C-alpha cells in the first residue's frame, strides 16, 4: 500500500475537516470540544499537522505545535492534561537560535489502517521535520506528549519516551533528543 504524506501547509479545508472527523471517530465526539480553537491553532502553526493518505483516503495524522515553555511547565508541575485548553496565545512560532518546545497533541490512525506502519511513518515524518528545523537553527529543546490510551502509552514507550507522571489513566511523556533529532 502506498502511503502519501501531506504536511500542514499543503492541506486543504476538506483535508482539515477530514482530520477533525477522524479525531472524533478515534477518540469520541467529546474529544473535540472547541473546533474553532483547533482551527485557530492550526492557522497559527500550519506546519503542525502531518497527514497520511492512500489515494484520497485519510489513513491517519499527527498533530503538533510549537508552544510556549510555560505549557510544558503547567503540564509537569500541575500534572494536568493540556489538550483543548491549549489556547491560541500558547501556540508560538519556532524561533531561530532559541530553545523551542514541541507538544505532540494528537496521533490518530483510522482503525482500517492500523498495524500497517502508518503511525511509524507519521512519527518518522515528524522526526524528519524537527531534525531539519533543528539543523536550520531552530533549536528543538523539548518534545512532549500525553498518552490517553493503552496504544498511545505503548507507542510512546516503544519510541523511547520517558514517562514523567501518570494520573487518571493518562501519562505525560517526554522524548529524548536522540529520538526526535534522529541521533540514535
């Protein structure tokens, strides 16, 4: 099966709607409580979605943002899940010559395409993006995410994520630089 990767700026409005629909399909309708904020965050950081397609069918996507370092601090010290409460002002552009923090907000693969390498391809595309940006002088200092499913938890462990805390069936993970800068 051919997997075609499309990066954020190349996504159409229809692609974005398909991504929101898949997010709800995988995680339930309650996961998306503020569709307008999702669009505002995407428009502020258009690189933040990488989607996998076969033909015209969305297989899955990974969603990430460059965020203010305070978002990571809030997650670690308050032990809170940062998701739809991530507001537009907390999404920041990557800054050259400064430490940048990346939050992987979402990874979803349609059930019909699971166990076919889609998740791996999406992560590899993200690592390639981060490594490229880092080599261009946008210093990627930290990458973190939350696992809210058993699959997500196992995936983060497999990728080399370090669990920071677990609470209420969710885990905050931080990834080592060697992983996301492809130095392993």
